[in-house]
C-alpha cells in the first residue's frame, strides 16, 4: 500500500508557515515521492518548492481540505534522514525557520533548476518497458522529458543499480560542461550519406568513415578534433545531417591542491600522542559517542593524532568529517590531508566556485569520499556512516555563523557525533573556556599534549612596553627591540612573521601614556567609539558616555583612537628596513582566488624575509625557517567590546607564538603592548593555558558571564525608531512577568549600530543558568511578535558572540 500523503516544508519563510503541510500524492506520482526530495506544491495562489519530510497513510484531520503535489523535482532524495532530523533540531535550537535551515544545508547550486545524466550499467536489462532508456545512455535529460511512468521506472532501476542518475546544473551556474558529440548508431544513414557525398567533400568523408568505425559512441569535441583533425564546421555539418548529436558532458572539477599528492608517511607517535590516539580508537571501536577535548600546545602534534585516528577509522570502513577554521584551511593543510587519503578526500572551503563546491558535495553524496575536510558549512556534508568527527581549533569564532540561521558548527559536529555514535575530537592549544569547563565537569574527556613533537621547543616570549618605547617617537609601530631583532634575522637569512591584529569593528580609545581603555561601569567591558554620534557605548548593556579628552587614570591628553592598517605598517617597514623583502597578507591582498596560496608558497620558498599580516598569519602555518614572531599591537584584542576580550587576546598571542621555532632553530616572540601587566598577556608569555583558564573562570563567575551563565539576545527592529522602542519596552515588561526571578534581564537598549539598512535595532539580553529553560517562552514571544502589524521584527540569538 502506497503512502498517499506527504508532509512538506514549504519555501515560505514565515512564522505561520513554519510547520509541515500535508499534501496528497496523486496516483501518477506514487513511488516517485520519497522523503528528502523536493517537490513543487500549490501554496496560496502560487506554486512553491518544498521538502518532503514525511510520508503518511492517513489524512491528519478530516476537516482540512488537502491539495495535491504538483510535481517532483528530484529523482533521488537530496537529503537523508539524518540531515532531515538535524534540520528540525537546528531550527528549534537557533530559533530559525525550518525551511531556511533545509536550504542552508544544501549547496547553493541546488537552488537552481537542473538536468540529469543517465548512465546505463552492465546489469541493465533491456525489455519493452526499459527500451526508451537505451537511447538515453550517457544523455543529458530533463525531468520534464519523461512521463510519470518512465520516471518511476528510472527511479526503480536506479535503486536496483541498473543505471545511475547524476544531477547536472545548468551552465549559467558555472558547471563546467564540455561540448561532446554522440555518433549515431544508425549505420544505414551513414552509408547512405557516403554514397551521396560530393567527391571534393574530403572532410565530411573523413568524418563519415570515423563515425562508421565508432557507431553509437560519444567523444568530447577535443578528443574528436585530436583524433581526426576535423574542423568544427565539419562537426556542425555532421550534426545538421543527423550523423552526430551534441551532448554536454560534465567536466570534473577538483580543487587544485588535492591533485597528485605524493604519499606522506605516518610519523611514529610519541607517548602522549599514542595515549590520545588509543582513547579515541577505543571509543570508535565501542561505537560510542564520546567528545574529547584534545588540549595540546602549538606544535605538539595534534594534527598527526587526527590524521592517524582518521586513517584507522577509514580502514574500518567508516567516514571522517574534519573541520578546520577557514583561515587555517591553507594549501599546506589540504596537502597534508590529501597526501594521506588520496582521492578519497573532499575539500570544502569558501575559495571554491559554486560549481566546484557542488561537485565535491556530489562526490560525498555518491559515497566516493571517506574524508571530508572543510570549514564551517562542511559540517553539513552528506557523509553517511561517520566514524569520527574532528573540530580543529575548536575555540575559533568562525565556527559560529553570524547570519540567520545562526548555527555553531562545533555544536552541530557534536550533534552528528551523537547521532552516529562516534567520537568527536575538539582540538586546540587554547580551548574555549566553555569546552575546557565541560572537560572539567567530565562531559568531555580531556586529552593533553604538553610537549612539542619532534625536537622543537616553545619560543621565548618578550613583552615590550610600548608606553616607554613611544615616549620619544610617537608615530612608529616598531619598538627598538623588535626592530633590532628583525635586522638580525634578515642578516642571518631567517624569516619573520609580523602580526597586526585588526578587527574591523573594534574601534576604541586608549591612552598612549598609560594604556588605559575606558570601560563601562556595569559590565566592565571596553567601550566602543562611535564617531557619528561622538560617544562611547557599551555593546552589551547600552551604557553610553562622552569621549574623554584627558585620561582619567594619568591625566595625559594623549588618549585617542587606536588602530592602524597593514598598508601603513608595510610603508613604515619599507622606510626603516629598505632591504627587507615583505609579503603582505590581509583581506585586501588575498581577495583574488589563489593569491593566498601563492603568497604562502613564496614565503615557504624564502622569496621574502617578512610575512606581515592580520589574524591570517596566526593560524596553522608551519614554516621551519621562521624564528621570530612580532605582535605589533597586542592591545587591539583587549579593546574588543566583548567579555571574551581577554580570552581572544590569550588565544591570539598563543597561536601566533606557535608559528615561531617550529624547525631546528629556537624561536623568539616579541609582543608589543600598552598593557604589559595584563593577565592575558602575562599568561600567554608563560605559555600557561591552565593558569589563564583558572584566572579567567573566576572573573567570569563574578561577572556572571558564560560559561557560568547562558545568554540569549533578543534583537528587535523596525523602520520607525519610536515603534521599535515602544514594542521592545512592552516585550521587556512581559518578560519580567513571565521569566523566573533568577533570570537576569539587561536592557532594552538601542543596538550599537542602531540603524542598519533603514531599520532601527534594539536588544534585550537574558542571562540564566539552564541552557533551554526559556526556549518555550521565547517561541511564544516569536509567535506574539508576529501578530504585531507593520514592519516590526524579532530575532533571537542564542549565545551571541558579538553584540553588534
Ligand atoms: P599541532 O597540530 O599540534 O600544531 P602538528 O601536528 O602540526 O602540531 O605537528 C607539529 C610538527 O611536529 C609538524 O612538523 C609535525 O610533522 C611534527 N610531528 C608531529 N608528530 C610528530 C612525531 N610523533 N614525531 C616527530 N615529529 C612530529
Ligand atoms: Zn555595559
């Protein structure tokens, strides 16, 4: 008995429509509709796309009138049951519409219309019913070419393995097809043509001879030209006479770095690595979900542990999902993984074109891949049978998506690990406080690597007090100490990495004489400078004050905006060290595809002495000849308008220090700062993560911040400033009556960027103890807000990382 109703999530992203709708499956579509497929359904006055999430035998209620599915857009499901379940969970968890989550999980390319390539397999059985398929072997077709009956047969034969069906996107989306020709199978036609040919038509005669030798076969234009020397005009003539038929054959696109890697041998694990490895493998063998926090100093060989564990899992027939921050997905890293896993690797990163990304996705979906390496969105890779998930640099902010749906890839990774009963490794030299605290509680198993692998040692870190350095020379970015060490390195042909920490949004005020940064009295956070309204604001609670002209701490009048760009530093470098060869690495210089890879390659081949860059230089780079790392402005991270400011500073300094002394020669780090006594800098200097963790946890507890509290940001907006102010105040009053007494409510306050795209934003912040204690109430709030007429919107953000 066929299910006769399908539950469909329709492509109408509103609160009212955020639920499955029941549609009837018309008899001509029986068998064709499967869970995880996209369908076209009537909705209101129009037709929309929708995802089938369930098939049922019975109508949910007799009273409702049910419309029928109009057509099926897929021949095979684009989402498996795991990803469907995940979408439901995620929609709830991040307060997003299910349809938005479903569309996000799929590659962009799939929102397009597409075609199919049918390939018959040796097991194909020819009979009356399947006869039409014989002509379609290797052909690009559209679903609309077939009757429902034919489509059902294709679907069945596909399931039986008699043929394969592959989706192709159309050209305009950048799928790389190449022109190809299929020679007719009709020899009589060709013989006839040969007889009728004019005597001087040499080219056509040649084509016919070739065609008769290769009846029914397909060749790309390139192959054909190479084999026969025919002109494209002749080929066109062949097409117009029916000897050939034009095909679009897909060209396989693979990201460059994965190609032709020499095989890299495994290193013998040291004792600590071996212990970590064994615990992970045991969890895998027991087929249990077990999160591990792999806390290992930079260069301690975490990656080697990941790779060898992954190899074991692949050997045992399961698959591996390996997440790295975008910034760490360097060609170096990709080469390293590819060299161990060869063609079984798929790589997903933002440098891929939509077409390349889609091709990699399809290889994964077809099961051609056993290891997926990628940045944030790769967490949705359609791998089945996952045996291990790795989240490298688990503390990285980039795992958090900043737009709706605001998922966190680390959380999704843990969810998928649980679904597959697989171990999940969260690895970092500087774990997020949240993860480290979970390990403390025993929720994660803590694995530690405390020594650098091989013979390398951690570099010594010197902190330079810029308040003294700048006393005589105000304008320079280079202290005499740093300058001297750079010169020494250049003379001895060693290399230097310079970090200029720059976060686009953190403009703040700092006293150049004492390092003082204005903080707000409620939250003790650095306040953000707003030049438009000439004030300082707290991004957390909205506290606002004037810009001081005199430093309240030391009375100096040199209290001012703090910030500089890489370009400016590069110019200064040129002046003070004209002989140095510098490669600049920032968003401007790496925008072009391949330019980052090129810059790193050049640096690796020692075509430059100095690599000067933003955060990009802090992650994952492994250049043995780098013996000096300079941090030009350690204070920028301290000025972040965020309770994570110290944590980010500590992480950044530790990570960038990790770039020094990875080879034979010992490394050295120089940190320039206006706040030399700051604990984040002091702990980083001693490479003391555990010390930092304990100190910072106390501050978080006192300040009632995560991980002691969970936070929710309620963001409201409207085109009219008054309207949003009034409604937000109402919401706050309502929350106060509904929420438990121990929930802390901050605000409402206008948001730091109060006006964006003509909308005015406000926020309310909640702090509370149990992760989901307010979820039901917040869902209710969303429902209530929907009823407000006009342009008012409410957006709920769980665990916000920034407060813009
Ligand atoms: P991490 O990921 O912790 O920063 P890596 O895995 O990149 O560390 O290792 C740092 C360096 O040490 C690399 O050059 C790597 O080849 C080397 N290494 C790792 N494990 C070993 C080992 N067991 N024996 C020798 N060298 C090792
Ligand atoms: Zn505040």
